[in-house]
């Protein structure tokens, strides 16, 4: 069974940085792509970015391009979300997910709060 364990996050002032990590246990063919999502209060969960394990190819939402960077460490089965130049509107619960063509497995989610 694929399990995702997240760490990082917390409270930061606007303009600051945070790094989140997501480690996949029992990684297998069921984990081809890793994605980061976020959900703010009263809003739907939205895509932040993704990375493919094999190629390292990344994709980002327009709202975070140039500020957020996703990277991976295959040996540790860990993906990182580096968040720079944070804005109050980045405040949300952040989740990592994985799967093959859809995101079938999810981490527990962690609150990221950006104060103005």
C-alpha cells in the first residue's frame, strides 16, 4: 500500500519561504507522478504543481510559477516543494498526492499560513 508522509509547513510572514517534503513509502509502479495541491477555506482543492519520478519533468500552476519549485530525490522517494516569495493568498492546507494517471494516494495535509 502506497503511503505518503508530509512534513514542513507552518507560519511565515509575507515574502518569506517555506519548504515542504513528501516521502512515499512502498513506492511502486503505482507512483509515477507526484503532485502538490492546496485547499484554502471555502475553496476547492487546486493544483499547485507536479513532478514525474522518472524524468523529473515539472508542471506548475500559473499562480505559483517563478515562486515555487518542485524537486525530487529518487533515492529517498521524497519530493520537495520549495515556496519562496510567499503571499497571504498562498495560505491553505497543502497536500501531496501520487498515482499513475490520476492522484490515487494522498498525504495527510499540512497548514501553511502566510501573514501580511
